[in-house]
C-alpha cells in the first residue's frame, strides 16, 4: 500500500485543527442515512469480531482516561460527527465541556466510570480493550476496519481527517452550538 502525498488535511492532522468546511461536511454526511448506515455496518462487523474473540472488559473506564492510561483516542472526523448527531442532544458537549474533559485527561462522554454514548462510540473505542490478550488481534482489526471507514469517506466524497478525538469534538461543538449540528448540551 502506498502512502498518499501530504495534503491540507495531512497538515491539519499534525496541528489537530480541522477546517470548518470539513467539519460541516462531516456533520452533513453523518446525517445522511446511506453514510451512517455504512458506518453502522463497520461497527457491527467489529462487534461480531469482538464477540468471537471474547476480550475481557471490566467496565472500569480506564480506557477513557487517556492521559492516566497513557494513550490517545484517534478517530475520523466522520465518526466524531456521527457520534455528535446520533446521541441525545443533552449529551452533546459544548467547547467548554470538551476543554474540561481535556483538562482532566479524559473523554467528555465519561463523567464517571461508564460511557454515556457507548452505542454511538467511534471505532477506536470499539476495538480497544485493556485485556492483554486483545493486544494480539486488536491492532489488525483496527487497521482493517479503519480502511473500511476510509472507503466510506472516499465513496461519498467526505473529507478525510484522522485526528485526536477531543480536537475533533471541539471543532464540531463550535458548529453544533451555532446550529450546525445537534442541539448542544453541557457535556464533559
């Protein structure tokens, strides 16, 4: 597989700042039944694979406390938008809610131990398990399913950006607050 040449999206990935036009396109695509249906099929395939593998999840919430657990959640702009438009509007974080989550080192959708948007979480959350035995297969599954998500972007002409979860949520929160997405809530 060849590596694509750097693009404006590649530059934004490095800075973590999505373009407003990209964020608006992700929100439009996430509301499209065809696009969201294809994304849900990818998520269903991940669920089947996880069920087959049976990783242990203690529901401790450690995986969502990014800094404490020593990792970051990266996802696509489309997936972040899908989460934002699919959840209860009261759960949609505003920019301040995302900033509070960033300051505490976690996810704005995890006020305690459990995820408030579990059904609508992105691919990275669906394939990551704290279970040491999952290390053997979760990276390959993640890469395979990420190619499927990329294909959805390509088929529907949706701008592609793979970036840190909270930076994408922050960009989308600014649009949802101005009427570009779901009704904003306090979040985080």
